[in-house]
C-alpha cells in the first residue's frame, strides 16, 4: 500500500507547497484513493509535482465538514468527474471555531452538495471488501480539550460540535489494516476503541492529525492530557503517523513517550505499508 501526503502544514519534499490542511493519495491493489482535498486547489499542484494523476482516482473520502479538508474538492471534481466522493450527510452543517474575536465559520462550500458524484452517508458504510468508513457512535473517553472550541450553529445557537459529520477510512489489503483519519476530532482514543468494537482485532497503521495544535502556550493540564493520550496509544500494536493539526510541540511531547511508534509525515512524503512497521 502506497500513501502520499499531498499537502499539510509543514515542509517535506522540496518544491511542494505547504498549507494548513490535509490531503492523502493512496494506492492499493484495487483502488486509487484520495482522502481529503486540502484547503485549496494547491494540493493539485503538489500532486502534479509528485507525478500523481488525480484523474485516475476512483474513490475519494471527505473525512469531515471543515474547509481545510474540503477546499480543493471542487477543483478535483473538475479534473475527475467519475470518482465517487463519500461524505456524511451532516458535513454541510454550520460549523464554527471559537476565536478571540468571536466565532469563525469553518464549514465547507455548499456547491459541493450539487456534485453528482457525491455519495451522502448517514453512518457507517462498507464500500467493498477493501474499503469501509465508520463513525464514532459512543465515547469511552472525553473529547480532548482542543476540540471543545469547535462549535455548531443550531437555530442560531452555538452548541458543542459532536462530530457526527466525521468518519474514518479503513483500508484492508492482504491482511494489512490501515486507518486514515483527518483531525480525530472525536478523540483518537475513541476512534481506536470504536474500531476494535466494530471491526475486531488490531490495526497495522493509523494516519491522522490529532488536533492538539494551539496558538498559545499549553497549560499543564493540557500537557498532561497529551501525555496521557500518548501513553494509551503506546500500548497498541500499531504504527502511528501524524501531521497537520497535531502541532509540533504536541507531537514532540507524544514522541517522547511513544518513540519510534510515532512518526510525522510531512508534505510530499510517502509511506509504503506492507505490515507492522
């Protein structure tokens, strides 16, 4: 299985553009997959530089209803009108983030709804023997603090986003199981717990932002939470790759606990997953 980071926040392969967002290209024996679309059409430029033909993609998945994962979707659809694009029906909610000067809209372009290739889901779906998506439907762990500032407007009232527009791609190929997430807003520990409950067994690899990034200094309770999450993840027989919204300071805290079980994948970098790594 080949996985290429088309765009994220940090520099990796020389010549690739970086932006606050995320997009992965994935090749399996049966599929050419796009997981998320970055914040703009610049992920298409990176794909071209990396020699990746996005017109050959047959399956695309939008992880959740935020602009930094959907901004390049309309541009992708202009060069590829045949790939099915899977997203939750709730991805079109009024999603906002709390800022010092008030709420900022972070949702997706409403024109996406009009694309004929979009498949609206209401929960889990087994696409075929190789691909499936699932949602977190119950939480064993609290939402990480960094996700509590993400809101949804309902009838003019701001409420906590419960992230039912977020789903996770599972790829199963030749006995290898890989989970691709966008930001893990539901909490990476809840995602891991839900996977075990719905699929059974373990994952070879998880690739996900962990949404721990902050513009201000971390408080001690926030650092303790990051370390606690890393300690639980360290008990899994799984290789973790992170990027985008994790933030470098949080990554370094987790790396100190998880060591080689956690790696950062930068813009333009590639993974080949053949088994436990």
